[in-house]
C-alpha cells in the first residue's frame, strides 16, 4: 500500500471551526446500569440523524468552489451528510446506492438534494458503479474512508469528548470504511494517549478486522449483517494505513449483540439507534465484566431506521409510542 500522510489533530481542531454547528457539541449521555462508568456521545439528534455531517462538512469546506457534480456511493448516512453539505455549497451531487439499500435513507438523500442511482446487490457493488460513472464523465469521486478531511471531521467527536470527560480508559468506535475510527483514534493518540482505542466491526463483515490484523487490504466475498452502515467487503487502502497508527485493536460483534445494544440504548436513553450506530455500545456490553471500574466511551452514530425495522428489532419502542 502507498504510505498515506498522517491524520492531524491540528486539523481536527480546525474542523470544529468550519463544520456546520448543527452537527457539533452533541449531547453526552451517561449510564450507571453497568459496573463501569459509561459515557456516550449522541450523534442522532441532527437533520441527517448521524455523525456523517461532520466529516462531509469539513471535506466540502476545503473543496474548491466549483459547480461540477460530485459522485459518491453510500449505504445511506454518508450520502445524506454529503448531500446536506453539498447543498449548502451549491454543489450538485450524484450518489449510488445498492438495490437493497434502506429505502428511508434513499429518500432522505434525495430530500437533501442528491440524485440517487441504484446499482448492485450491496454497497461495494454500488461503489464500483459509482467509480465507473465518475471516470467516464471525468467527475470527482468522493470516497468515505479515503479522504483525510472526512476522517478529521469525524474526529471532532473525540475532541468534544475529551473536553467534557476526563481520564477515559477506553473508547469503542463503530468500524465501517474506517474514517470515524481513524479520526477519533488520531485525536486520542495525540491528546489522550492513555486511552485505549478499540474499533468494532460486524462479525458478518470482517474485512476491516482482517485487514488491520494483516496490515494489508483483505477483501471478503460477502458482508452479511443487519448493520448496513458497516457492511463492507472491500476495505479502503488509505483507511487501513491510517488505522495502523490510530487504533489499538479491532473486535467483532454479531447481530444479536447489536440488537442487545440497540435495546439497551432505547431502554436507557429512549434512543432509537440503527445497528451500525450501536456497534461500539455492543462491544462494551459484551466486555462489561472485563471493563469493571473503567471509564468507557462510545458514540451512537446513526438513527435511520424504517418503521418495519423498529417493529422487528425494537418492539418495546412501538408499545411505548402506542401508549
């Protein structure tokens, strides 16, 4: 792999000044239900209901002021963040999503101004179609996990965490394309090196864990998990390179553990969190006994669930709303 320029905590500080404030200074949730001190950044109470407005906002702030369309691929939340910020800068956006993508996320990307094409059976197939489309038309392709600015924008979550919480022993971060884990890890390695940084991938989509452990890109034949936001088959090489210096380990959680975390978030804080957005919390619940007495942090990264998913995965939420 080509050596990538390292991410910068200085740029993360700069990002805090240039990202739309609507995505910043998110609520800090706490819980005493476990035998550890749990602090959680809630990234779901914003117009796109995920953290993706941070990195895409910093990326667009640094982009040349042009009117040519951008092209990207998304399972849904990255596309929403890019669409929201592209619209603010007057930049047309084309997003490719898979034929099986969450319809709620597709509708939201279009509502925020993106032209959305559906192609391929999963996210990686849609991304290949997007790359071909961009090359044929000589348009800029924006890839989540390949841009330092996107990772550094996501790292502002960590800057807010350390500003408000002292002595964090470990932070658990959902791991999809890697921008979130790399950006948050960059900040902690620079500003709180005592904190152990753990990325959390889905057991049914282990390519990032395999690649991190091997120190090289390892693809898998499929990504089979309910967590569409981290269902990746083909790692982004630059993200794998950044993760070498920004995280300490990758752990895997299965779908049942993701569901347990989603239910914990609803029961504890009345938050409806999608599976990928609860991955960090899922790993904490699994390791709770080993983390006894520690101060542990994570983030709720996304809350874009269809009504059908809520009924299937969070029946208690449906009962509560009916009361």
